[in-house]
C-alpha cells in the first residue's frame, strides 16, 4: 500500500503524477512525497491532490523515455478526466473543485497560457480562501505576466506559512528585482526573506547566490556531486540570477543549458515546464 511521507522543504510536482486521474482528491497544504510500489518518489505539493490510488498503464511503463514536449503533453493529457472538468462537474463527481482548478491552472501554464492559469488560480482562492497562501503556482504565473508586486505578495505569503521555503523567498526576490516601481536588484537583495535551512545543497547555494554570500561557481558545483536534478536546478537559478542582474545574454545561455540537461528534457517536473515557458516568453527559443 503506498504511503505519504511529509518531508520539510521539498519542492516541485512531478507533472505526470500531479495530473494523474484520481478518484478522491484531498487537499493537503504541506510538501509531500509520494512513495509508490516502484519506490520512485514523486513530489505532491500545495493544492495538488493526494490520490487514493494511482494506476499506470502497461504501455506507459514499457514506453521509452519521451522527449520533453512529449513528456509534458502526456502529463497534460492525463488531466482530461478531471482537471479539465468545470468546478461544478468536479463537485458532482465528488471531487474537490479547488484542486481541479489548481491542476487546470497548472496545465494551462505548461501550455503557455499564463493569463488563463492566473484566472484559474484566482478561482481557487474564491472557492477555498484558506488555500491562498499556498498557491506558489499563482506566484510563478504572476511573475511571467509581469504583475510583479502581486507575485511578490504571493510568495511572501507562502514563506509566512512555510518558513523553510527557500524557493519562494528567491522568487519574491525575482519579482521585486524586476518591478519597475521598486528599487531594483540591490533593494530586492536587501529585502530577501530569511528562511530556515534547506535540505537540498543546490537550493542552499542558490539562496546564498541571491543573498550575495555565494557565487555562480558554488551553485554549479553542487551538480558535480549531485544528480540530474542538481544539474538542471543549478543552471535554472544561475539563469534567473543573471537575468535579475540585467545580463540577458548570460541568462539565455544558462536557461538553454538547463533545458538541455536530461532532467530538463524529460523529467516532467513543473519547473522544467517553467523553463520552457521562460524561454518562449523571452523569445530565446
């Protein structure tokens, strides 16, 4: 029987799992790993569903690893029976409308419909106001919609309820650095949220980079002793850091490198989809 294990400081959803068709979705506002029969851990996060069961077709198991786009589209395709339902239809089927809206918003974001994703995330707040602080997905969409003050506010609310949330602190920084009405990079650095110790070396190094007490080389060095995720995430945050400083060419180089990693190409991670959205919104690929 699969079990859920709460782990502090874990991060983004595996899209194929987060978008899985489930019978009885239940909201959980904590970071969680799914440990299935295959012993593969998948991250289930805020406003995602905690599945009573997850079935995987034999054809999926035997298929070769798909490319990035095919993998992401496969995750989106599995939404069809649930996330693409209207909230009233979901309720009629005994499903959580807010969770359905969250999955639908995530699917729209991965397809490049940033404004559409925000509309769905806003509906989540209407349907379940207590979930508002946990909608990190909404903050990411607001960043790409260039609604930086709202994005910063979303991430700051998240850190208030998740004080070890390193990534949300960094994304609040990114919103504030790009806000044309703010004080720019140095002001964002001065206002960087303080968070607890992150269990992932690459996120500790990323936080230090944005805080001004670490460097790009230290962040990239975490990939040497890590795995595929470390390689992708270190390039991702190097890119975002360079862009925040105004080095667009360097940012483009690093983001392309992130997408060329095995993890960026085929993991199905929501942040890999974000990297693709980033490239398209910037006209870099």
